[in-house]
């Protein structure tokens, strides 16, 4: 039989600018969730923007604005 995958849930908690996204993105990369070519693409783009240390954080970013601002954007909607 094939190797069975084990699923785990992680919670990443930390202050603003403490490296949560960078750590999580690096973990995704090291566990094979993203290929080396993609990381190289992020590294090149981040270096051109003067944010070379953001390459792993960009693994999690979905919006261009998140990369430009260096912040994750989350929308909260308060029910009426």
C-alpha cells in the first residue's frame, strides 16, 4: 500500500511583523507545497521591489496589494 498522509492543523500566532507569513510560507515550501521555480520567481520579484526577505511570505499572498503593502489583507464584515 501507499504511504498514508497524516493531516495536522497548525495555528500561527504572533505580533505584527513578527514573521508569521514568512515562517508559514517557508514551511509550505520545505514540505513540498510549492516548487523551487516558484520561490525563485518570488525572490526575483521581491528583490526588484526592495523586499527580498518577503519571498516566502508571498507564497500566502493572493492579492497584488498584499505584496505592495507587505501586509495580509483580511476583510471583516460585521453582521447587522
